[in-house]
């Protein structure tokens, strides 16, 4: 069933509501998107569905290239006739997909791409891009704001590292993030001694590490998603680069990352959207259900997908129809507990950041592959600290 079939269409026909999932199926973020979708759908269907209709999904592999991403959207909207699109990973791919999503007049709830340009189109041209929402992750402006706070108030003030190097893959999300990060760090009294972006296919990082050493930096900020974090972290450890590392390392969020790199991620700290701490009433139950069913810890796209399906289902229930404009109006009113905090949208249909909304955390790989929360939202800081009282975060000298 497609949303384009007519404004008079209601839920009364009893046909399943179809969710289209465009994602990068060959990487962990894609696999977790699929599994979290199944988990959310099964929960909703077990409770009777949405106004008497079951939910189902169909996936399309967008890989990490714009051409494949566009083809995935066309398949899902034209051939599979989905009611809503939930997915995404690469910002460049999502940006290329937007005109095709708009032309199909199909809702899109993003759960993977961070570029602010994605949702900026909603305010710039509401009539054509009102279909676009971002559930997850925070956009790069807010990710940078969060990292600046971490660098200034923890790395510089508490750890005493006041000279940093910033390195990352040459991708749209990093290009958006780095200027905000540099400016904020410098305003906070931190010396940014090196900024270097590299090709995502880089396999030898020794020249980069030589530049980092020569810069005199005391702390290495990394921005990795599509590049090989496994290779990067192994080479960082093997080269005995005398700097602790931290930042955004998407593959380091994988539950098996520590074992994959033979323990060489020890002390790496990375931003993460949620862990098994009570960021909201949803967080811990979702985490436990995902681990029990799939025998692995979820990454950020899993939480975003679960939240997206629950938010969409709730909006359809309130609208009493899958008609797109009616559902958009209800989605815009969303105010619900989600895996990363309280889910509320701003005027750009972007997830709101900050206390009372969504706030990420920093986690560190420690001995035996244990991840420890280094920072959490203020309202759960005391509880998380109590849970980890015997394992205080310590960075190497």
C-alpha cells in the first residue's frame, strides 16, 4: 500500500502498514537497523498493531554510495509501495536521496546520518521537504557542541590536556563538524595544533601519526565512521602513539570492537547515543530486549530505528490514518521517552538536544573489553556513577 493512493485512505482495510528500510546492509549499523526494526514491529504487532493493522518491513541496500541510495529509495517507494521510510547511514547518500523522497511524497525518518543540511531543507522549503525527520543521531552541530563541552570541561580542565589534534575521514558529516569543534575548543582555551582529514580508504596511518606526534598535541580527537576504525586503532596502538584518543568512532561502538582489534582499543573513548543506563524509561528495557534476542549490544542506529517505528506508529494511531499530511502533523507533536532521552522535534524536524531532550555520553574501552560510561546526562549521572564506582575513568599519561 502506498501513501500516494489517495487522501481518503484509512486504516480500515486491514492491510499491513509497510515500512521501507534503506540502509547499508553490509555493516553493523545496517544490520542493527534491521534487527531493531523487527524488534519494534514484533512488539507493536503483539499488542494488536496500529488501529487493527499489523506492521511489516521491506529493506533495500543503499550501501554507502549515492547511486545505490537513490535506487533503494526508488525501489521502496515505486515497487514496494511503502508507507514510510526509516533508515539511512551516510550523510552524502541521504542528501542525494532527498529530492527522490520529496518527489515520492513519502515520510522519511532518518536514523543514521548527521549532516545538518538534511533537515535544514525542511525550514527552507517546507512544502517539498516536510516529509523529512531525523530521529537519530544528533546533527553534527550538536555533536560538536557536546564534544566541545567534553574537551573543555573534562579533557582540558580535569585531565590537563590543553593541546589537541583533530583527525578524521574526509566525509560530509566531518566537514560539517570540524569547524564548530575547532572554534569551540579554541574559545574554551584549547590549542588545536593540527587538523587533518584523510581519504576514507586510507589503510596506512603512519604518516598521519607522524604529523600528530610532530604537532605536540597531548590528546587526539578522532572522527571516524566509514573509514576502517579497526585498522586505525590497531596502528595507533602498535605505533605506541603517546596520546590518548577520543571523539566519534562509530565502529568502536560495536559491542565486539575490543575483541576485533585484539584489545588494542584499550583507553579509547568515544561518543555514543545510549548505553545500558536509564536515560529514559525506554533505554534499559530496549537494551536488554535487543541483547537477549540478538546476542550482541546495539549500536546507535538500533536505538534510532526502534524509536522511529514507535514514534511513527503513535503518530498514525493519533491521526487515525496513514495519509501523509495527517501523520506529519502528529509527528511534529512528538514528545516521548526514547532510547537516548526525550524525543522532541524542532522546527526543522530535527531531534532536539540538551537537558530534558537527548544528550549523548562518552564511553571508554577498559580492561577485558568493558565499556564504562564517562559522561552521562545530568539526571542519571549519580545512578551511573554508583554503578561504576569501582571503575573510575583513567586516561593513560
